[in-house]
């Protein structure tokens, strides 16, 4: 019996080293050797990839410019049909006025803009002189004493205050137009909104216009306003070309006449 125990003991002791060797072999088979780095191999650094750039914000669209405001429309010019044989219509107001009784603007004959002083020295067509007996002109001359005669007796459209200011067929009345007005209308001295003047009423249809007694300008002074009316025609006074024809009236009546071209007078336009 004892010899059997010793026999088993020796067998076990002989198997232990063998068992240990098996365990070591199994463990070694699971361990992989780490290869040594190749000194010639280039290695990429372990860095994060470059991030994608954030997209730039789209620019806000610029606001569209506002369109230029439409110019104010030309005011409608009102006229009156007095039933005249020619069919001519007369404006309700003077140039520069907003009501029939308003005086409006004043013009030297042949000039198209109002001004502060009305004299020979600043008259558009004066070439020399400063009085009726020595003044000379560049245009509208019927006698050599007043410059090179061109024998123009009616204003060109470019020198017509009504044609320039209002356009659309408006013009200053001629000497003959005022004559037709006087023959085919009655007139009375009257007052409109505190302004004195004359009302011309067509004999054939009863329509009327009111011309205020707006006076006239000489140099820088307004004369006879409220007492007399002086209105230019577009017709030169042929006999004395330093003057032009006009319509003149007061409380006493209506009469034709002429006066210095450099004086400032209102204009009542006409059209067809």
C-alpha cells in the first residue's frame, strides 16, 4: 500500500512540470510580439483633420432705392369762352396768379421772367442808353434811330411770357385780340374779394372774365395798383419802337394805349 502511494506521488510530481510547460506554451501563443518601428518609414502625425470652414453668411440684399417722386403735374389752366367771333378763349387768371382777382407776376415786354427792377439798364433788349430818347435795342426795331431795323412787330414765341410760362398753346394776346374783346364784350368797373378791376362779359353768351387793376412797375415801384389796369399785348408800337401796345382801363373806361417796353405789367394769356 505504501509503495502505491509513493508511486502515485512520483507520477504527479512528474506531471506538474509538464502541466506548467503547457500553460506557459498556451500563454506565449496568445502574446504577439510588437514589431520594432522602421526608422526609414515616414509616419503621419496623429492630428485631427482640418475642420471644414463655416460658410460665410450671405450678404443681406441692399434695399432697392425708392423711385424719384413724380413731379407735380402742371396745374390745369382754366379758360373762359366769351363767345368771341374768332373762338379765342381767355384765361381766368393772370400769369403767376391763383385767382382771377390776384395780380400775379409782372413782365417787361418781351421778357419771360419777373424781376425786382424794371428799367432800361436791365431790359433784355437794351444795347445802350437809359432813356426813351437815347436807348437802342437789339431786337424788335422799326426805325434805324433805335438800332438795326429788323421790322419785327410781334413777339417770337421764345419772348412771349405766356407761351414760355404755360405752353400748350397759350400765348399773349395781340393788339387785335384786345380790340375783339372790347368790341364783343361789355365791361364794368367792379370789386371782387376787395380787389378793384373790370369785368368783361361776352355779349353773345354772358360768360365773363375779371381783370384786376394791378397797376404797373417802373424801376422798383408799383404804381396805380387798385386804380388802373395795364396789360401787355404781344404787339410792338410801330411808330415808336421803344414802346409796345397794351390794354388800359380805370373806373372811367377802357382804352388802347402804348408804353415803355421796360415797364413791368401783368399778362392775361389766351388760347384756342
